């Protein structure tokens, strides 16, 4: 097994980046990363080596992030939907309104809405989306981190995608109606 210093050097950037994706605050991500490595330090001698050390560290990081989110009443900022699931969701979310003169304002509104959308997913769906889509981790690794089969992870991602697509469709209808109201004299 590696020494703590080697583990810290090998994983500090990934832990920080993952925490930052969850909380979108450099200060909070640093705090979470410190908590993760405190847990790693004190848990290292009890690590059972049934999984990879990196998987164990990711699991600790995810748990610390989820704890942090619950403590902050789940108000977070997230990236765009496009980076999560591709253009089909983007088209549902933005629709024809993106072609208008107000597209920049609508895009900012979408960003603001998205910051709450993923956080609003159940914890397991949120974790799957963050690790698989935002972090780009292989599905087998994400499944292991979450203690799931790959098939169960795929199902979880599909449910998250459907929920987000439906919510974005509802959002798009609301912004289209709002845009039409603003256009009336």
C-alpha cells in the first residue's frame, strides 16, 4: 500500500476537482478535500483493499460532498445541460427561443436553473451524473464507487436523464410563455 503522502499527491487534484463540481465554490471544495484526506489518513490502516484505493477515495469524496450539500440546503451552481447529455436535451431545454435576440438572457436563465436541477435529483442520481457525465469517469468505476452493477448505474443515468429532460421541457415552456408575455405591447 502507498504511503499517505503518495496517496495525497496522486489524488489531491482529482478530489478537489470532484468536490468543486459538486459545490462550485473553491473555498468549500478545499474544505471538503481536507476532510477527505483527514478521513483517508485515519482510515488508511483499516482499508480492506477489496477495491482500488482511488475508488475508496472517490467514495469518501462523494459522501463528504453529499454531506456538505445537505448542510447548505442544497443550493449549488452547475454547468450546462449540454455537457451532460448532448444536443437532444439542449434542444428540449432551449428550443426555438435560443434563436431570438434574447438568447443570451435565456442562456443565463437556463444556467441559473441548471444549477438547481442536478442538486434536485435524488442523491444517487446526482452522484451518477456528476461522476459519469461531469467527471467523465468510466461507468465500471462509477458503479464500483457507488456499490452498484454497471446495469444499475446505466438505469440510474437514464432515469436522471429523463427527469432532467422533462424538467427542462417544463422550463422551456415557462420561459417561452414569459418571453411571449414580454413581447406584448
